[in-house]
C-alpha cells in the first residue's frame, strides 16, 4: 500500500513507535493490582480439592478468629440475594459459590474478606469444608454413555450430560459426495484443553460508593461495556442499575480470550463491596488462574475428507464432541454454539461439507473460550490442514502441489463456501509460493530425501490457513442479545489536537498507536497529537470489546468513518474560510485546497480552530463525530506457513529448525506492530503444538495446574521466526484492512504437526495429537524399533 502521509504525521503503513510503551517499559502502567484505595479490603477464595462432591458443612469459626478476617462468604449468603448462580455468555448457568455441591477441582467454595491479603489467605487456609465425594466424569465420551452420573442436578429436567447438538451444511449432498469419492481419508483428532496463561492473572477492585450510590469496578476485562450490561441485568434486582455502574478496564497484561468471561471472584468482590461499602480487591494467583479460569479447545474431532484420484477435493464431514466442563461458558456469538468452527473448509474449494458438534458436561472448569482465535477457528484450521496433508500423503502427492491444486482461486472471490461464509478476498497460492521460495522448498525436499536414506528424521510441514475475524455483522452476531458492532468517538480540540475513544480494549496489541494512525491517515492530524482512550464505560462509546481479532475490522473501521464525518464538517468550515464552494475543494491528508489554486488552502488545524472561533452562521460549534460501525461482512485474513523439523531419535525431541510465516491481513496500519503480533502469535501456536496441555486423571485431579507442568515456552525453546507478507486488501473494510492478532496462533500448530508426521510417514505414522512431547514421539519411535 502506498504511503499517503509523512512519517511525522504517521498514518497507515508507518512503523511508528508504540505510544503506550514508555509507560510499560518503565513499569509505569496501571494494572488492576496497582489500584489502591483508602480502606480497601482483600478477598481470597477457598477452593475444592474434589472434582465432584457434596458439601456437608462449611465451618467458618476458625477463619473468623484470625486477626484481620472480617467475614467468610458462602453460597448460602449469596443465595439470600439470589446471587449464588449467574448466567454464562452462552445462556447457561454457572455457580458463583456453591450451596449443595462442587463440580470441579479448584472450584470456588467460600470467600474470605480481610483487612490484608495475608490475613485473607490465612483465613482461606482455616475455612473448614467437609465433603462427600461423588462419582467423577472427566471423559466426554463416557459422560454421554447411558448410566453416566448426571452432573447438572440443578437442572430439574436434565437426564444426561448432553448440552446441545448443532449441525451446519448440506448433509445429503455431503453424503452423496462421499459415496462417489475415489479416495477418503478419516482421522480422529483431539485438540486438548489449554490455557491462555496471560502474564497478568484476573482480578478486580470493586468499590461501591454508598453516598453516591455508584459502583466502580476496575477489572481485567476485554469487554467492559458488555460486562456493565450483564452486571445490571444480573444485579438490577438488588439496586445496581446500569447508570450506577462504571467498569474501568485499565492496562491489561494479556487477555487472549481468557478475560472475556465473568468469573465468580468478580461477582463476590462486588457483592462484598456493596454489603460493606468498602473497596474490595480480588486478585487470583497463578495456580487459581490456571486451574479455575476458562480453558480453551478440548475438541474431540472425527474428520473425513473425500476426493478424486487426480487429487481434487470434493467433500468434508466432521463430527465433534465439545467438552465444556460443568457449564457452557464459551464466549461465542449466540447463534453459533460451536463458534465459527464451520470455517473448517479452510482455503479449499470444497463443494460439499457437513459439520456436527455436540456439547457435553464434564467435571472440569467451564469454557471454552476463544484462546487467541476467532471463536473456534483454530480447531477448524487444525482439522482441515491436517486432513489435507493426510490426503496429499495418501495420494503420494506433494502437499504444496496438492494445496495449490485445491485452493480457492483469486478470481473466485468473493467466494461462497459450502458452509455459507462469503470470503471477502484472498490469494492463497501467492502466499504459499512466497513461503516456499523464502524457505527454499525444493532444496529442502532434496535434503530430506538424502537424510531419509541415512535414517535421519526430518520433516517439512505446511499450513495454508484462512481466518475469519471481525464479528459482526450484527444481523448474524450477538453476545447475549448485544449486537456485535463497534464504536469510535472523536473530538478535535480548538488547537487541532484530538481525543478519540473506543468501545474496544487493548490488552497489549497497541491500539493507542494504531487507532491514532488511522485517524492521522484520515485527517492528517499527526498521530502524536491524538490521544486514544478505551476501557472506561463512563466515557467511551458503547462497544463489544476486543477479542477474536475484531478491533481493526470493527472499531478501526469506526475510526475511519467517524474521521470522515469530521472531514465532512471540516469541508463546510474550509469553504466558509476560503470563500469557495464546498464542491471546489479538494482534500489531501491534513488540508482542503481550492481546485486549481493549490496555494489557497486551510489546514485541519486551522479548520479546527475556526470550528470554535469562526464557524459559519447557523452551524453548530465544535468538531466531533461518533460512529457505530456495523461491518457488512467479516474479514478473511490468511497465510501460508512452512516449517522444518528435525527429530532426535535418542530423546524424541522435535526441534523446529526453520519456520517461515507469510501472512496477509490486507492493508497494514503499523507494520512493526503487525510483525510483533505475528511473532507472539507464532509462539502461542508453537506452545500447544509441542508443550502445553491441561489434562485430568480419572478422579478429576488437574495435570498442568501450575507452571511446573504447564509448559509455557520461554525464549530458550522458541524458534527463530522468519516472517513475510502479501497484501490483498479487504474490499469492504473502509481501510482495506483485515484483523491479524490471532492468525499466527491459528495457523502455526498444523504446520508443526504436519512437519512431524511428514518426518515419520515412511514409518507408518499417520497422525499425532498435540502436544507432540518427547515421550510421545519416543514411544512411537520405540514401537518402530528406531530409537537410538
Ligand atoms: O482485536 P485485536 O486488537 O486483538 O486484533 P487486530 O484487530 O487484529 O489488531 C491487532 C493489532 O495489529 C492492532 O494494534 C491493530 O491495529 C494492528 N493491525 C494493523 O496494524 N494492521 C492490520 N491490518 C491489522 C491489525
């Protein structure tokens, strides 16, 4: 994209430094735990050691005897106000504190309120809870078997653990295509439970001001406005009306979807503050965060892909069990209980597809959230990219050639997929070709053949993913009935500086910089002169928040639209100042000039000053605008990743030797920020591919509940990423931009798995579930008799 502004103005395409970084790198950010209020109390939570158990007694006297402990709050206490249960974002229900039984290990059982964090923790240790263990169900397949213990006994009519069945696509056409297929590949794929493990855990400071009858909550939320509305709907009956609630989402240390849900700790802190009239702080520790907050993935997939002998793909059929833990608390659009899993036809021109998903209850924490992905697109991409690779290997075709043959072609866009999505734009072959050239694909193939002769294990894997980001459009997308648009409000001050506020909330993505760049592009006001604010419901326009890479497609577009409204008024003011007709004015970033007389112009700063000092008679003073942008479609970023792995036959360790990522997110606002997003995203894709997993033993004890065994990669394990890009603008976004924050997390795991399977295919290995840990690989190599 050609630059339209100077580096000093810093519009689109400039890698200007992040405006937020001076405070972050100096340790001067304001996170929730930095909020200190006079007289603040502290909350800590006692949690269940059992995965399923009846609570027979909660003894509070020992805890209350500890100096500084003021109260022990139980489910019975909340039940008096009907606050012991709360709705989830998927219209299910979830306990705030239990009255009868606990449903997973680490579930909240009671909360201790104290004058210090230490006293609260001592109080938690002294709460005496007696349990009567109940049968535990951790396997969703077993949970559906006849005779399995029914978990949600609170739902009077519930006779099993099945939550919902959802299907999409043309079953008959798909079945027909399978009957006519020359080749079918079928694979069970498990995408395990993982956790976002953001640097900052969750927490809040709730302050109910009894004098002004106003509740202010500083909280780690990615969606402050939606939270305010949910609080008002849930607690309206105890007097918390929406105009009496202010949610402030200050600096956030990573969200990745994990800070979208409402967790019990928030609600208990609010209740404690309302009852005491004192500010109450609740901050999770790391183990609480890993063990009790919403998880991601946990999809048990059976996929089948059909094709012709010549390698033409024809149809896809998928059945999935979605393990939601004890409550369906996924943060999905209401209409789609399996999120956007039906983007699973990916980058390929498949004529028929059918998807079925069944949600299941088990004794695990509720979920699942969209971990750095647009509502289950990671699961979809993993499935199709594994299946395409399987088919290519099955047909003894090169996986790159196979993809190039089956890609949706550039001239087919806008492309309607078999599952109903309208892809906006793409050039999949262009991205794959660039990645292959960059990595030296042909040479690598040669090297692999030679190494194989020597018995060495080297694999090359490709993932050519298509993402789907930017929910709305609001006609299809809502969360709990709240339509998914987003917003920008901009005010230009008399001296030409500006403030703009948004309904989204950055968690490290750099919105303070990139939104200012969009406005700089549209108005010519330097990005440095524009202050960006998000995350305060008392000041920002209503919006649905930041997750699923939706900020650029929605709020970014709203910024452009609001700026264009400002420009429209600016044109009238300029015409008045230049004594010219509006139609005779031409705009270039930063000024209006008279057509044919370029020396006669007014800068945006002069126009802003006139808006307050010399505006035309009859015109309202001021220069400001607001836009609530409802996107006409989603955006479909894409990319091709090529990965080279070497496998150590002595240890089973997979070493990612090279990884080339070519991404396309349309027009780019800030190339440096986009590269940073991709580097971080790739690391968050590498992690579940090789390291991270949360699993449970048969009685529901969590494995992976601390950083001792939940293996987040450090700089030591992380490969050196090689990035590149192509640019295929979105035809419907006002800036031609698509979202990008999640692309790499979505696309990377399949490239790594495909490389590992490629290295082992000649030994008869067809699939390995992630994470591909050294013991898993070593066991396989031992079975094949080739360990060293
Ligand atoms: O919703 P979220 O901010 O997580 O995701 P996003 O819209 O994909 O944007 C992530 C970051 O990359 C933001 O700072 C965007 O403004 C920036 N970005 C960009 O500079 N150019 C794009 N085409 C897309 C995103």
